[in-house]
């Protein structure tokens, strides 16, 4: 993405390289995953730089992990209710977190309520992608504007676990139903229920080829991914298990004419099946669905599955290398609660390991974009003309970052660790986005937001240092003295210089200051 920077009043176009080079001498505010701390300290590790610039505020820590980015209003809410009370409400969102405004926004996408036959009958071949883009736009809207933030992060987690690429020709008529009936319905419920619902979803059965699997020609794709990615994980099964897994799932198919789940007894393998410690006589084709359910429930409650789900949740919410003690606790909670996810997340967020993990996660490109929009307090755009939504533009933008929602083409999902996202081109795209967002010079221009001039306190801070600290506070971050002084140097002043009304730092250079703060490792920390 290219952002065209506006001219300064003097006619000089401040280049992005000046923004970055102006931060030398001990406090480069470039993203921790892409740059060293500074020319003066070239050996500082990214993790050390993040830890040194991260607040220990437990409210901010919880909100950085359990939401798509804290906002001043949300911070105030949690300080009033308390972290545990807020967490408990978020874990029971449908009954404890009213989301009336989001419900109104969702009315913009009535096609998401269509059944498969309606999609097929109402849309021409040329319009097949429309419902899929409705799904993606609504997914972004919920992440940005829903009050049920923990639910939305969990939905993002499971979307990246049971992967259905969207848009795709295979799921043009049912991707929205997979999200609604499998991912969204069970995101905080029992994983065993989600696994069984997925096994009867036309979207997953088609993407993983089980719709075409039969006793004479079993397709091993779903049987393998079920073991490798959805449940026990690599190293806990054999190739013989994969073959038996595929046979245990035969008959779970899709009716080609209606596009609905359909159990086909004629395709069902009959005879004993055994995978790991599970076995079944599987004596008749009519009983094949019950056999598949037994198999899926066995896998969902397997200790290796518990450990795998616990590890992935800990990586998502705690650390790229989570403590073994925490993984053990989460696996135990998963099994003790019949694979229910909400109790596992409660143990996670209330654990001492979580409390000690401040500074140990960095935002992915997708998370960074959402957090930036939320902290800048953008609000939903007016109802747009068809195909002209700012959310569609944001979807394109996340694609340029390499992380469009539901955009990972392989069944293993997007990587969830910082090392995967440290590439220079992706980082420059983020920086460019921050500047365009801060100056309102690029995408999302029809989403209303507070005027950036209102970020400057009134009365005016007395010094440049006080101005920088005030801007950082608006972004809910705290700077080191070296970082603050570097930003003062960027606007050609010493920290103690007197700040006057109308100067560049509070007028045409203000968006650059805000963008640099968004570029910082402080803001990149999740």
C-alpha cells in the first residue's frame, strides 16, 4: 500500500525515512519485530525492548490480550467493574453483555441469514462471492465494534483452527453457515460439540474432501487433518491410524443437489475400525453416523487433544512459548469441564502465568490494524453503496499485510507467533497504514473519528516532553525517557523547550507524531 504524504506549509514533503531516522540515539520507535533498539544499542533483543517499554497495569494487560485492542472507554469500564467481573461477563456474552449497537450494524448483511438453497437460487454465477464478502465484512465489523470482545477473539482463534478459506469456490454457498453454526455457536462452548458440528458441515466436508470419500476409495485428507490439526497432533498417531480414521468417517457427505449435509450409507465402510485407543465393531452402514460421533468424541476428550488445545490457547493469549505449568492447568480444566472452553479461558486469564506474561506477545498484522482503528476511535461508516464498504477496503488492506481474515489457504492456519511476522515489507505496510490512519489520508475516510487536533490537551502542555507524554497516554502506552526525547528531536526541539500554540508539532506534524507512536514496540505489544 502506498500513502502519498501531504506537503508541509513550507513546501517540503517530510519523508518516512526522516521519521525513522529522527528516532536515533537510543530509542528507535520502529516495531520490535523488525528493528534493533537503536544505533547506540544494536544488541538489544526485540523481546527485551518490548519488556522495557510495557506498562504493568493489569487492566491494560488483560484488555490487550482478551480484546482486539483497548480503548479509553473500555479501560474506564473495566476499572469500574473490576477485571474478574468483566472477564466473567465476557465468558457468558449472550446473557451478560448486551450488544445492541452491533446487532443494528449486522442488519446491513441480511444475506448472512440465507440458507444454502437461497444463496443458490437468488445469486447469479457472477454474484457468487457476495455472501462470502458479507461474511468477511461482518467478521471485521464484529472484531472492531462488538462489546463481546473476548468472544470475537475466540472466534478468530477457532476460525484459524478449523480452517475454511474464504472466499473460495467450494464454500460460496455455505461459508457463512459454517461460521454461524460451527465456529460462532461453540466458540466458548464444548469443543466436542464443535468437532461434531464441523464433521457435518458441508463446507468442511468439501474443503477436506470427505464429501467424495467412500468405502472403496476412501479419501484420507479429512481423516489425517482431524488427527494432525484438529485433535491429537503430530507424533501421536500412525499412518495406520490415518487410514482407519478415513474409514471411520466414510458416509459423512454432502447432497450435491441441495448442498446440505447428507449421510450416505452406501458409501459407508463396514467392519471393525480402530484408531489409537478407540475401536468399534462398526457392524452396519445404518449405524455409521453414531460410530463417527463416538470416534469424534473420543478424539475431543483425548489427553493429547487437551494438551494441543491448551497449548494453542496459551500461545494465542499468553506467550509464544507458554510455560508448561500453564499448559498442564489448561489441559486439566479442558478435560474436567467436558471440553468446554469458557472454563479453560477463565483459568488462563486468572493464572499467575498470565499475570507474569506482560510484554511476551506482539500483535500480528491483523491485530495491529484492528487495534489501531479501535484506539483512534473510528465508528462505523454510514450504510455504504453496494461494494463500496470501508470494511471491504479494510479487508483488502489486511491482505496487503499478508493476514486477511479467513485468508490462509492451508488447513494449518495463520502462524500465531511474532517470528512469523517480522518481514520488512509487512512492517513498512503497517507503518504506512499508521500514517494514513493518523492523518486520515488513506482508507477508512468515511468512518467518523475525533479530530486529531482534540488529542492536544487544553490548556496546552507547557513543554514538548509533556505533549509527547499526553499523546502516548491517549494511545494507552507509556514511553521511556529515551523514546520521548527521540520524538522531541524529531520535531526539532529539546524535551524542555516551551511549547507554543500553532507550532508544527500540534498542527501539520501532529499526525506524524501519532503515527510514530503507533509504530512503537509499546503499541505493538499485545
